[in-house]
C-alpha cells in the first residue's frame, strides 16, 4: 500500500512542496497500519481518520495532488471493516465524504469535467479500492488466526486423548485387582479363627496380586504396556497430523523385537512433547533396527530446556546399556534413541560394556 501511494504522489504532484505535504499526510495512517491487527481497533484510529481528512481538504483547496486522498482512504479502510453491521452503507458514506472533501477544489477554480475526474471520481475509486484490499487482507488474517487456534485446539485434544487412554489403562490394571483384593482380605478376616491355613492362603494370594499390580503399573508409567513400534508409529502420525503437523516416516530396517518397546515409548514421549511444547509444522521419524530419530521444527533457539519424561527415559535407557540424545539447533529439535539390545551383552569373561 505504501509504495503504491508514494508512486501515485510522485506521478500526480503539482510541485515538490505538494509531494512533501501529501507524503507527510500519509505518515499518521501508515504508523497506524503498522499496529494493525485482525482484532480490535488500533489506538488512534479516529485521530488518524480526522487528520487525514483535514490533510485531503487542505490539498483539495489548494488544487494539489488528488493522491492526497490516499491517506484518508487508508485510515477509513482500517476502521470500517471492524463495524459490526451495515458496512456497505459505511463504505458508500466514506466514498461520499472523500468526494465531498475533494469538491472543495471548486471553491478556488471553476467546475470542469477534468476537475471532476481529478477531485471527485479518482478519490471515490481510490477509496473503494483501498477498502476492498484491506477488507480482503483482514478476512485472510482472520482465517489464518482461526486456523492457528484450531491447530492449538487439536494439539490440546490430542494430549487429552492420551491422558484418557492412560487413565483407561490404569483403571484396567488396578480397578479389578483392587476389588478382588478387597474381597480376599475380607474373606481372610472371616477365616482367621475358623481356618487359619485358608486365611493364610488368601493373604498369600493378596500379596501376589499386589506385586503383580505394582509391576504392571510400573510398566504403564514407563509406557511399556502393550507398546510396539509399528502401532506407536501409526498413533504418532495420526496425532501429529490431527494437530496440523506434516509427518514423514522413513523405515530403513524394521525395528528389532527386543528394542521395539523402548523405541515405542521414546516415540510416544517425544510426540507428546511436540504437541505440548513446540510450534511445529513438520516432523520426520526415522526407524532403524535398534534406533529411532525424531526431528521436528518450530523448536525455537537457545539451550535445551528441562525434558521431564525424556530425562526419565534417558536414565532408564542408559541403565540398560542404550543411549538417548537430544539436541536443538536452527529451530529444529532432534531426539535420537538407541535400544540397549543394539549393544553387545557382556559374557561371563567380559568386564564392562562394549559401547
């Protein structure tokens, strides 16, 4: 808009001082345009509209460049699209005001067809054109803002679905078992006096159930329950794409069964981190026999932040002889995990691990 206005001023100005005056008149609405957003009126909108109308009026009286209406049209076009209703009438009114101010030129000179084109027709056409351009720009910006909000909502929904799935798994593990434990402890209490041996058997069964539940809950916490790399790849792809993130999956070699669960839980935790903590538009997942690498953009710059779940996974992987690395560079975040089975297992005659 600004280069177009300056070009018009340079072509139509009657003198150098006319061009300078018109250019200065553009200053207020241009500063306003720099603070323009798709929501709400920028501060100073009405002041810019009044100041630009006065500038156009002074220029018309002294028979200056008709491009002086550009500032007035620009200021009005930033205000009118925000009206809740009757915008069409408002646009017609804005064009009429531009023409009425331009008619001040006929105070100092007689009415002629050329003057009518210069100070009536051109201001009306320019005002309508600028309004149309800014209205389309605003509509486009609103659509982009809506899409961005929808993307954020999809990401939050994906995280919520993961939480619901975890809650369902936890209920499956503990709900039934705790009910059985409650019944067996009540039965053991009744049998304590009449059949101590049976009561002891019931308590042994309770102890076994508690140990089994603890182990299954630990597996769930560490995302090992029923995890495999194939299903987690599909799940991660669906979650990320639902959040508006393009995903590229590359399988160099199928993951080994021995490391599939670990690679799957690294993929699940990384997927959750992408949904929660980045503004990604694209992610790449590469799977090899004992290795997985996830790279996503939108990670910003600076040092790697605290990783929470990935830090816990890193300790568990390293305790088993594997390796997990994370790095952030040039706006991308890279997570690389190597399953413990990728490392040779020490034999009885070997001390230490072969890295």
